[in-house]
C-alpha cells in the first residue's frame, strides 16, 4: 500500500531519504568495483603486451602449479643430482659431427699451398682440403657501348650497331643497378639516403634527387605488369584481405602527414599477393577490388570486410588467429575461462598440423576436419553460448567471447572446403616486409609514390612465396618488359620466373 509523503512524519521522511541514499551508494559501489576490475584487467593485459612473451601459441598445462618461494631440502638435493648428471654428460659427450657443407652453386677459387723448402727428394702422399666462405663487396663498373657506323659504298645509307633496350632512356643506370637499388630499398629496407652514403664510400657521387628519379622511373616500368596482376586478382575465388597504415607527406593538413593504407590481397591457392594503396581505411578503400568479387573472403573482424562478406555471392571466413588473440589477452582477466577456450582452439590447430604432416589432399583434409574439428567447434560454441550470459560484457573475457560469438558462422566456414585455411596468418606474414620498411623510411613522399611502392611490394612478396631471388627477377623484368609481347606479359610474373628461366636455358 502506497503512502502519501504528506502523511509521513519528519522522522519517517528522514529515514526514507537515508534509505534511498544507502541504496544509491550500494549501486554506485558495485559499479565502481566492476569498473576497477575492468581497469585492472586492462592494465595487466598492457603490461603483458609490453613485457611478456610475444608468442601467441597457447601451451597451458592444467596440472602446472606456481613455483613456491622456498624449495624443500629434498627437492634441492634431487635437483643437484640431476645437474651433476647433465654436467657429466656435457663434459663427456662426443665431438660435434662437423659443420654443414658449403653451398655447391658458389664459384670456387682454389689456392694450392706447398710445403716450404726443397721437395725434389719427397713424394706427395696426399692432400688436405680446408674451405672457408669468403665475400667481396659489390663491384661497380662502367658499361661502354661502342657502336660502329658503316656507310654503303654507293652512298645509299648508313648502318649503326643497335643499342640494347635501356630502362631509362638516355639515363646512366643499368637494369642491374636499378634492380639493386629497388631490392635494397624495398626488400632489405635500406633507405635511399643510406644507399647514397654507400655510393659515396666508393667515390661515386649521386644526388638524392637523382636516386629518387631513378627509383620512380624504374617503378613506372612495372605498371603494365602490375595492372595485369590487379585484373587477375579480382578473378580469384578465394582471397585473404588485410590492411596496414602508411604515412604520406602529401597532406591537406599543414604540418601533418596523411594516414594512408595498403590494402593487401592474397590468393592462398596460387601464392599471389597484391598491395593496393588507398588514401582511406573506409569502405571506399576496398570497393575497387571487392565490389565484384565472388567466392570465399577471409578477413579479420573489421566492419568493412563484414559488409562485403554479407553479399549474396560471397562466403565470409573469419580468422581463428584473431579469435585466439582475444582469449590470450583475457588470461589476466579470467584465467580459467581463457585457458579453457585456448585449449579447445589449440585442438583445432592440432588437426591442421596433422593434415599438414600427413600431406593430405583437399578431400581428405575436409574429412579430417569434419571428424575431429567439428566436435571441438560444437563444444566450444555451446560453452561460449552458455558462459556469455553470465560474463561482464566490458571485461576482456567478455569481449573475447563476444568476438567469437558474433562471428561464429564465419569462424566455422573453413570446414566447407579442404582448400580453405583456418586463419589469415599467411597474409600477415606478407605484411612483415612493409612493417620493417616503415621503420626505416618512415613515410612515402606522395600518394603516387605510395602506389608505386605498392607495386614492388606486391612482386617482392610473390618472390618470397615462390622462392625466387628478387634481384634476379627484377633485373630480368626491367630488361624485357618494354619489348615483350603483351600477350606474354604474364611470363614476367615472379611465380613464373624459375620455370621460364629453365625453359630458356634448355
């Protein structure tokens, strides 16, 4: 029965107010306790990110316990005995079997050394061979083309020796020098100003603007090959996509760099990689490449990808490495639940290692996943569905569960086909070269320069996947790209380089 405030006495009104204050205080205290727990978990996570191990593989052991501060005497004695055995083994172990053989493809310079003194009264009974790996710094030289002219005796014309095709018309750098500059910059992450210093040590003075001009002209030569690669990547039926930032000096804001992005597309079935520079990370960044895409699209949880993944002709695949990463971050928040999730994810990866070790074909991989991975996925999904109901959404473990819960269909979609991968790690590996390069040259000079860099990053990433020497490939491509028939331009792809070279040498 409700009571009117007017009918209450002064003492009753004071008691009612105090009760309200107490209730509010209790609610506020509970809110502050939740916030404090969340902030503690965040702090622990950042500390572990800064000072802890960087490996993501979970190797938890439920039977493992924390080490005590004081070790019992009997354990110390046992440890000392084990240590004595190890020391004894190290002291008595046989000598090393020997060093690995030196590469057989390297040229050999033989230096014969005879004993000193008169050997006329002695007979050679054998020889000992000692090898060492030597190195000579890169050699600079001048190629001088001398073209002879001939005039017809009847005065009807003049002939002159044909000058070979040059990468830069009327320029002094050869294809070999340009290939070296680009490889050093984009493969070995040596900025142009450091290369200039190296040239200066050899008493070769080249202006910074000249090096930049050479780099630009050489990259422009690759544009037809890159455009063909863009056309073909759009037709792939299975793509992994990721993006990475790059600062660009060309900016609308005075005194600030523009934040551009490399959108990276990887075709796992044939090891093709494409870097595409876009000035934005928004939906427009991926539109050109993905607006007409049909097939399997594997990405992280970025909203732009999920929008493309919802299209009718696209099957969206999520990445278990990202899901695992979320639970790994939650170890400091709720160790028990995080370890349970990580243990089951570890079982999924164990199935993938088993398939790889047994070198199963795609049909067998699918069968293995349905037999061993599907039960684990069902168990993990049911567990997340039940636990998420009683887990604080803002906690790290709550965020980890929500990440997987929201993308469960996409996380399970790799079971559809044995060709599909469990995660996006291959494309992240392709981004490592870019990350190292950024630390050295810091930014691109313009949007056009960033796009030109995208071309060479694409081709060098393909070189790495197909075990192709990037310098050899680039030198050959620069020499031939201007004269090759457009119908045969794909012969210049890095993935075709070794095959074409073998056919040429036959």
